[in-house]
C-alpha cells in the first residue's frame, strides 16, 4: 500500500510532484508568453474597434463581438460541466466498486488530469461554437416567409432559421455525451488495471450496478440524441439531390422517410430502456431493438430505397415524379425571384424599317459602340497621364443630362497604384501619394474622326463638357487601395502633376481614424509592423490614418454576412464620387429549390435562394459607408435588421440620386438568367423531357455576359435603362428569347421575358457573326488589314430590340502593330439577315434601309434618280452595278496577289462611291434626317 502524505506545509512538496518554487519558475514564463502572444491580437482588436467607431458603427462591432464570446462561454461552461461531472462521477463510482490501493485512480494527479482533459475538450468545442454566432442570432431573430413547404407543411423560415440551430445543437450534445461515455468507460477500465493495463484482471472483476447504470444513462442519452438526428434527417430529404429534380422525390418520401421514422422510433426506445437494462442486466429486449436498428439501417435505408427506385419509380418515372417536379419548379422560381417574371410572346419582323428607327430614337442614340476591353486600353493610353495612375475597371451607367431621356455613358476612376512609384519611400507611399484623382467619362456611341472616344470628362484636373460638377475629385477609397495612409500631416499630399511643379493639397474631410495620442500611434505601429508611425514627427493632433480602404473589403468588414456583387460602379452624386455596391442575402436551405454556384473572388458560393436586399454607398473621399434596404420584403434582411438595427437604413431614406443610378445587379441577373433558361418551363412533362432548355450565346470562346442598354420596351411609352441577355435553344444558334431586367422608377427589379415562336427562324448572335465573316467586302478588308500588320478586333455583337424588330450591332476596332491604342474603324449593322458596314453610323443606317436599291427601281420615275454625269447617261442603278463589278475585280486581284491591279480597282471603286454619295445626299436628308448623325 502506497502512503501519500504532505511532508511539510511550508515545504510545499507533494510526493513525486514539483515544488512551488519550481511551479513559479514554470508558470511565470508561461504567463509572460501569453501576454506577449495576446498583445498583437489585442492591438488588432483595439484598432478594429476605433475604425468601427470612426464610422459610427461601434454598436455593430459590439453586436458582432459579444454574441461570439457569450456563445463561447456558454458552450465552454456547459461542455466542461457535463464532461467533468461524468468523469469525476465515474472515478468515484469506480473507486467505490473496486478498491486497489495501487490503482492509478488513487494518484493525486488524476483529478488534475480529468480537469485538464475536460478543460481542453471544452475549449475546443467552444471555439467551434464561436463561429456559429450568426446562425444563433438568426435563430433568435427569425422571421416568417409566409410560405410553407409542400411535404411537412412548415414555414420556409423553419428550414432557414430554426433547422440549422437544431442540427447544430444535436451535434454539439452528441459530441459532449460521446466524449463523456468514452471517458467514463476508460476510467472503469483503468480502475481494474492494478497499476498496469491487465486485460485478465479486468475480465475477472465485473462492473458494479452503479457503474452499469452510469454507462447505461450516458449510452441512453446518446441513443436519444441519435434518434433526434434521425428525426431531423427527415427534413433533410427536402434537399435531396438523388431524384429527377432537387428535393424529395417518390423514393425519398415512400422509402427513405419510412426508414428514418422506424429508425428514430427504434433508437429512441433503445435509449429509454438502456439504463434499466444496464442496471438489471436484462439485455434481451435491448438486443431485439438493436437488431431492429441494424436491420432497419441495412434494409430500410440501404436495400429498400434501391428496390423502390428500380422497380416502382423507373418504369413509371414521370407519373411517379410529376408532383415533385412541380414542387421543384415552384420553389425554384420563388427562391430566385422568378415567380413574377412577365412573359410576352412576340414574333419579330424580318427586318428593320425607318419607322422602327423613328419610334426608338432614344435607343439608337444610346447604342454602345465601345467594348470594355478596347475602351480600357484607350483610357490607359490617353488618360492615365502618369505611370502611377491606373484604371482598374470600366463602369457603365446612365445620366439624365437632357431632361427625362437617359444618356448611357462609360466611366472609370483614375486610381493610384503605388507599386508603380519610381521612388517608393515611406514618405511617398504613406504621406504624399495618398489618393487617386478624378474620373474619365465618355458617351457610349460617340467617336472622333480618328476612331477614338469622345470624352465628357477628362484630364487633370477634370475638365467636363457636360453639366456635371465634381467638387471632390480625390479618390481615397477605391477598388485598388489596400494600404494605409496618413492624412492631415505637415506633409502636403500629391494631387496631380502640372508642368514642372506638382499640385498638392491637404485632406479636408472626416475620413480615417484620428491618430491623436501616443497610445494610438503605438497601436498602429504594432498593427502595421511599422515603427515610422511611432517615431515620425509629421503627425499632428489633427492627423488621421486611413486603412481598410478597398471598398469591397470595407463593406465586408461591417457586414460579413452579406454577399457583395463583384462589380461595384462609380457614380457622381451631388458633386462627390460615390461607389455603389449591390449586396445579397443568400441561403442554401430553401426546400426544393435548385442550388447554383456563383464564382466570387473568395471562391465559389453555393446557394438556392438569393435577394438583392441591400444597396451600399461608399464615399470615395471620406470613406463613409451606408447600407440601404432595397428589398423590404426579404425575410433574411428583416432578420438581420432586427439583429443590427443601427446598421441598415430604410428604403424611404435612400437618396434620390441613388434611385436615378440604380442598376439591376449583374451577378443577380446572371444567376436568374441561368436558372430561367431551364425554369421557364412550368409544365412538368415539358420540364421532365427537357424539351425547351435555353442556352446563352458565346463571345471569344466563353459565354457572353449580359449588357446594359437604353431601350423602349414593347408596350411601354418611354425609353428606360435595362439589363438584357439573349437566349438560344440548346444546341442551336438561332435566337429563341431575350430577358430584360428593368432599372428605372417603380419598375425597378422587374424581369420581362420576350419569347419568340419556335417555328420561325430568328437569327442569333453567332449566326449573324457568321454572316459578317462571310461578307465579301468585310472579309477582304479584314484580310488586307491583317496583312498590313494591324490587329483587327471584333467587338461584342449586341442584340438591340426595336419594338418587334431586332437590330444587331457590332463595332470593329483596329490596333496598329506597334501601338496599344485601338481605334473604332467600322460599325457593322445587321437585320433580317442583311449585313452592312461603314465608318459613319448614319451611312450604315442608310445602307441598311436599302435606299440605293429603291432608287434603282425608281430610276424612270424621278429625276432625283437620274444623272447625266453617270457613265453613258445611265441611271443610279448603273453606277451601283459598276461599283459592284469593280469590287469583284478588286477581290479577284487580291486573291491572285496582283497588288497593282487591286490598288487600281480600289481607286476606281472610291470614285464610284464618292459619286454615289454626292447623288444620294438629298435623299439621305429627306428620308433619314439629321437625327442619326451620331458619329462625326
């Protein structure tokens, strides 16, 4: 028998244990290390808090902070209490049942080890729970959807707010009691080991009744929790991917649901009787139930669903699955906001007439001739001014410059790229070069005589040719700014270059965080690992430090639970540059709704419900961030608004200028368009057979993205701003429909689909591109440019609706071999299968209308169509015929490699065309008018 005793109360020595002096020698360094390691996280915590506080979002910061640690503390205390109580109780019960004086359980360190084990496990579980704060807050602030699922008749909110919480709670409890059961069994084993693990001695000493009862209680609780898991698995069937459609199918509800009900009942009964059976050693009934559990698991969950699927469902699949296909269609349409799409069936005309143009002047005046890629190159070559300026992206928007008619423009922010500084010193990077400057803006359809964009806003400082005021052109917050700067220091900041001396200024706004104390300077020095902040003498009591300046990161810091659109766009509001971002609420827990993936910078997001619930404004000068609820009917955003009442502003407080610049979000529209390509089919039979699945046209080897246009929708009275995409039948190139997302006024957010008849050929973008490539004049000229070393760039082919007519527009750019400055050289129009091109928009329109062909037929009826100047006194038609013959001669000479003959033919052709232009000018003016002279 071992004799454990205290040698001396002052000696502070336990047998086999360390002295107190040794303990202090170990504990003190650990405490010092913990303080050092915790200092950096504390500094980060402090600097984050004062950043929130500077934006007036301190309440939001604490509302995110305290729930995490309250949840941590609750799970920690609960887990520690259950596990420690179970293990301590097991030790006491084991020592009472079997007493070995040399048993390890008698060692004084056993309690310490049990406490340490329980502590480590509880901390691990608590840290896992800490990340579930958003889920718990949604559960506590849940909102109803007022729509019930078709199977269990529960509100959709149950699956989004409550079900995840119940599932997490069940999982957490199961882990706690499983660890308790394993620990208890281990202690009972150790109690019989007599100082070593001896299986023979273990077998010789049976468990006592109290030991069996404790194991039985823990095992019974585990069985009840497992039964709860089976019960919750029933609801998971509504998210089953195994059937014809996403969601519960015939086999799920007639086989798997039965299995889960049987298993949940059997396991629950096992759990209730286990403690009794364990105490009395009556295992027969429990053995029967366990047999039912095993047979049910193998038979009902494994074999039976396969039999039902193969012999009941597959021979009559549509009849069996039809109700569930209907559930899937309705749920998917509701979840993606497609249940109220306005569908209009139209039969497009075979061509475009002058009347179509006259009725759609606003559309014609806003046709986009500049592609993002070529225009961005032009911006970089013409307006970056210095190497340290950069245009990260091109945005598109509309401005009301002349009354109620929107004018579509493209614009970009001239941001600062410090990586391009020739002398990247600390002063230059953090004190002087602190911001970008100004914007560049051009109308989408105007071109200079040399093929370059016509600028509305350009140069440094910004010069404008339209009534647009920019009072604060400095860009402190943008898409590229990811480093900190100090403003309001004794060092003046660089604004823009001007001659031999640069223009400088001092920041006048309220952005950033005050650096008005030594404590803050020390904190920011640690935060950014930069001692210059602490020792520099340029900081004053008015100085401020700006960080988290990337607008997307800035918004995510405040509202990490929202999904942000990947394309923020810059606007001019009230003389200030303001970034507009769309934010979404998403979930993957909408029953029966088909999931989709959206690629973001952070990776692919999976969801089956989405709403554009929030509009976010970020001031480019001050960095102020404002969140406005744009969809007050979305239960998810209403729940978040209850959680963060100080974060969101109501729709009524949204600035009027923001309403004028609202756009249907690109990411949302792409998701909806993708889903609508399949889920426009509402008949289950059509859906099952996939008879009418649509696809998207391609451009440059990838799917063509939607685009914004100004157009007058059919049955509407005025032109409006819309986001559109055409559809093609899967596997075909003809166009079958097009979808529009409306952006203006009360119609904002409405989707309109125009569906074409299946029995009529409507040219699709790829078919028109094929006609363009086969056009003799275009192909010959493109080949000639290519042979001369120029890079020919075909822009995006746009489908422009004009009431019942469809116009196809494609710009063509030319880039010299030794230059990166694309020039718009040709405009290609197509309608009704006819393709024309030219340098001037009005000339191409005239050609498209076939005015020359009409004159040939009217030559004998009007003196306008005759001229004595024509060869042999012929008609205008004779001139056209000879021009065509000369063109054919030029093409033949080109194919032979006869460059001299090719040049002579082109010279004669130029003469005929010039003569033709002189003779037809009166008719141009009479029938077309000056309103189409869009490109000068």
